[in-house]
């Protein structure tokens, strides 16, 4: 087991903590089930005497172990990628509706707490922040390509209050919707001050 200066007991503590920091650095193989996992796998922990650790995925598979279906250690990306993509697709397809974390979590079949934690871990932002970006992108498009009023755009893209729309737009675009539209018209007409 060259390459990682961790003792058996240290690796054991890491898998008990389900620490994702060590994913890909070593694998936990369970002799009784012939399954191997990532250190962060949330499956029930085996007895310590039934565990072997491997630093190389080819070696663990050569020794006859198969990948865990829950943590998917053989997959390069995070096992949460499918969940996050499902949430992103749901948000893109439903951005106009009033969405709360519980609704999104129900759609993907996990708890709101777990969803927010995993989504933030994978994307560095919350589902709400991601939804706001989608809504502001849609508002930006409507400001460029329609004559809808700011208020109409606010409701069209799913904001419930104009104050939240203006605050979010300014935070993400560093200007108000009106300023954005004026600047856009000015640059399209070649009138740059």
C-alpha cells in the first residue's frame, strides 16, 4: 500500500466518518460481500475484521471485488452527479413556478437538508441561488428581445415580488433591469458615451 501514509486504523476512522476528502485515494474492500467502496460511502459499515484497503482500483478489481452500486467508486465523477443534474433540469423546467426546497427535494426523492448539502458540495451554491441565476438569465433575455415592462418580466420569470427581482438582478448583473435595457439599447444603436 504505497503512496498514502495512512495506517489501517486511520483509514478505518475515515470510512466511519464517511469523509469524501479521501475519495479516489483509497478503496474499502469487504471480504465477505466482495464489494469495494469509496471512503465516503454511506452504506452500512462492515466489521473491521472483514475489511481490506486498496490504493489502486485495478488491484481491488483484479482481486475479485466489484463496485458498490451506491457510491459507484469506479465512476470518475461524484456519485451525486445524477442527483444534481436532475435538480438542475427540474429548476430549468420549472423556474416560473413558486419553488421551495421541499418541493425540489420531493421531486428527486431526498430530504431537503440532504439536497441542499449535496447540491452545495457539488456546485458551490444552493438550489435557491441556482434558481435565481436561471430566472435572471431569462429576465436578461426578455429585456433584450421583448418590450415587456420590468414588472411583467419580474412575474414572467417566476419572482413573486418586484423588490426581490430588482435586488437579485442588481446583485447578479451589477445594474437595475432598466439600466441593463438602456445600456443594451445604447450599444445596439452605436451610441456609446
